[in-house]
């Protein structure tokens, strides 16, 4: 019973069995709980107000329509990040916030087109940012309507 008998818990399970007023007075006498180490994944440096987590992917993107004007030959751009609710990309244009756009993002590209998946969406620009490249701007767009285009062929049942 030497040194180990001197170690007594500060809080026992029986403490929680007391009525609320007795329990409260007993808990008030305990020192505040301190964390020796805080896990880094639990602390955020910059608050993120986004609804959906972002994937920082460089995917081919084609801007097919700006406002009411369809692009004659859509230029292939690249996404900076994408989520289930929006996309951020760079473009050599000036598109005002609130403007409706249509775009197509290649999620999976396969040679010969079999198994390719493209996200075709109507969206609207929510934010414009200046970027390092002269004449280019960064655009945050929120998806309004999403459609997935797949190039998969459905096998035909030859037994029927």
C-alpha cells in the first residue's frame, strides 16, 4: 500500500449520483480542467464559412455561356478548387458578380470517350478576385443546376 495508496481520484462516479444542488457545489470546488495538448486538427486558423468542403483540383473547365451570350468557341480553363456547391477558376474575362454562366468540368477523361464523366452546370458568379496574371481574374461561382454527362455505353442483352 505504499505510494499508490496516496493517489486518490479528484472526481468519482458517485459525485454524479448526488442531487443537482449538491453535485453543483462539489463540482464548483474542483479546479478548472486544463488540456495539456490540443490536437491540431481541432483548431482552425482561418474560419471557413463554406457549406461544402473544397477539393483543390486542377480540372479542365470550359466556360460555354456568360449571361445570355453563348461562347462561340469555348476556351479550356482550369479549376483551382471545386466542391458539391461551387467552383473557383481563373479566366481572362471580366464577369460581374451575379452574372449567370454555364460551364462544363471534365471530372474523368478517358481516351476514346468511354468512361468519361463531365459536370455540366448552370451557375452564377458570387465573387471576383484579382490574380497575379495580368488580364486574368479569379471567379467563385455557385452551382444552380447540375447535370452529369457520361460516355459509358450500356451493354445490350443479346439473349432477348
